[in-house]
C-alpha cells in the first residue's frame, strides 16, 4: 500500500511537474497528451514508487531512467511521474492507436479526431511496429515540449511525410491539414469552409517547393518554415493540437 506520506509526495511532485520544470500553463492547456498523462499520473493508493518502477510485470521493459534522462530533456523526477501515468493507463508497457484516438476524441468531441490521431500515432511509433513504447512516448514529448526549433520542425516533417519516404507531397500535406480541420473545424468561429485546407496547402506548397519538382524535402521544409513568419506562426498553432 502507498502510505499517505507517499501519496502527498506524489501530489507535490505533480505540482512541481506543472510549475517548476518548464511546463507553462499554455502548454498544459494545449497539449492533450500532457493533460492526459498528468491525469493518468494521479496517485493510486495501491501503488508505491517502488511498484511503479518495478518493470517485471510489464510486457515491454523501458530503458533505465538514467539513459532516458540523458536522451531527453526531462529530469529523473519527471520521468518517474510520466512513467507512473503511462503504467497506470497501459500496464502492458505500450500504447496502441486506439488510445491516441480516445485521447483526441475526448478533447475534440465536436469534431472527428480519428484521422489526425492516426497520423500522430504513426509519428510517435518510430519503429513502425504498431505500438508506442514509453521510450517512444517520452522521446517525442521531449522534442515537442522542449526541443529546439530545428528539432520540432524535423518532427513535424516526419508527421507530414505520411509514407516515410523522405519527401512531402501535396497530397500528404493536404491529408494532414484536412485531418486537423476535421478535428477542429466545427469548434472554430467562423466555421471553416470545406475548401480552406486545400487553399492553405496550395499557398504553403508553393512557398516550400523551391525547385518545383512536386515534392518538399526536409531542407526545403525547414528553410521555408524558419524564414516565413506566417508559416512559423501556423506551426505554433499546429503545436496547440498536440
């Protein structure tokens, strides 16, 4: 059993996680994954810190916290909190696509978030085995929440590159844009027109495809985003639906 002292300590740790480790109120409000993981991490009377870090019962063993601390921008304490939430929701040690869809359907009930959740899941599933491990999860969150602009743009490129061939086609960009609009469109005012995603893609693609070969490379994507204030602003808006 988890003692009252330990439960109190975990509540204090969660407060520090929110306030003292770089998670602004805006990030917590906008990042669905962070909001859900903090909910998952609420202390369970049956858990203890030792139980939470005992990995023998899970199908997938996470790497040591020391290694993850070195590979991410999270502290050991933050990783412990994230793992507690991850383990509470996913005792098997991995998250599947349905969990992502459940998260986004709850945060965007007035839209259809299933397609966007599918694309986002594929971006987190770096080894493409149909599941997201704790390592996959925290590596992605580390980039999205604390990565450099370059790292975030690399991650965004991977999201838009649906078939992972190293290029973004106009059709891929449109698929992502439509997925975001399907998820958020009914929640906006004024309500977005059906042709709006295609119009935005035409503008973005024309700017990004410097050599007009019909595809956008990672270099073209990053260069355009970093040098175009409107596109960079759109990228920050994009972050808000993570």
